[in-house]
């Protein structure tokens, strides 16, 4: 009974103490208060950000396109701002483009390789070049104006020793794109001769050519100046209106600097197919004033 008396006394005094000194028993987690993020270390209102990024087009089948991008942003509130961007594109051919533009007509399936810049080795002499030129658009320059929305600002502990500050943003806007468009071409040189003929097999050989195929069904070419780069149709310089959408994240450090990463989509309107889409992954550095 003596052991229970102190416990009963403390239990009786707790409600009285809580009523007299309520703050002595109050406990708030840091994350339960908006004050923990309202006092931003990297505020945006009235700030200007200058950034430089590099990127790559992700959805191009026949060309490899790298982008160099510069942007300037001004924020009139913590959430909204205006962004101006300019991009330069460096384009190179993938092996897929080189192959289809030096593809072989091989009606007898006698050639080991599918394509190449050397004449096909065919003992029957039926194989030749039958290049295919698919429609390809090569970007040169893009200029956009965008609204910037920053719905999320936060900070996190990294390795329990450093604090990282970041914001998540969306870009919505438009502009113009300058590009070179290579139209589809299915003929040899400037002639009307088709580069890809109707294939035949040996059992369908022409009577005047035992063991071979009718050359008129498989015209192709043996002239190496009519394949590859030399045989391409002349590019058409075009300027198109584009729609720009992007989602990205900035990581802030040293008061003025940031690392920027974004996924951008550029949709060119009024093209031969109606629209052309370029999905890009971008990343770079920025400074704020």
C-alpha cells in the first residue's frame, strides 16, 4: 500500500498541473507547423534565374540529336514566373539511317550483309543497291516563351548531415523551331526508277536469264553516287510553330546556384505529317540574382 501512495498522488496532481501550466505539456513536431517551410532560404519572388543546359532527344529513330540550351526566368511571385529559352541542335546520323540509305536489293538472298557502302558480293549478279530514304526532320534552332509554375518547394536531409533545398516546376508555352526536312524518296537519283523493286526468286526467273531474276522487276542501282548521303533528297528549310511542355526539378546550393534537370516535350505543328514530336532529357546549372 505504501508503494501505491506516491503513484496515486502524482496521478492526482497531473490534471491540476496541466491546467495551471498547459505549455509545459505541449509538444509539436517540426513538420506539424507551416513555419518550417514558409521562411524559405531560396525565395523566388522578384528573383531572376539564368541557366545553361545540355540534353538529348530520346525518341529519334534515325538521328542522334544533342541540344545546347540557355534560359532566362523572372518570378513575380513564389509560384509563377516567365521563362525565355533558346536551343541549338547538333545532329548526327545513327547506323540505322546509314543502313537504310545503303540497303541492298537481294532477291536471291545471296548477300550476307543487309547494307553497306561497297557493292554487294553476289555471284549471280542480281543484287544491287536499293536505298530507302525515309522522311527525317533535323532540328537546328528552337526559341520558346513559357509560363513557369512552381507548386512545390521543400528541403530534405541528405545522409543525416546536410540539408538539400529543391523546388518542382512545370513549363507551359510555345515558340518556333527551325529545321531541315528530308522528304521521303523511293527513286534512284533524279529519275523515276524505283530504288526498291518487286522481289522475285530463282524459280520465277525470266526465260532469257536462267537461274536469275528479271532485272526489270528489281531495278536498283550499281552507282555509288546514288546511295547514302549523295542520293539523299535536297533538304527543305522549314520554320514551324511549336508547343513546349516540361516538368523539372531544381536543387539549390550556396545561396545563388542550382542544379537543374527536366523532361521536355517539343511538338512542331503544321509539318508534313501534321505534327512532329521531340521528347528530350535536359540537365545543367543555373545562377539566381
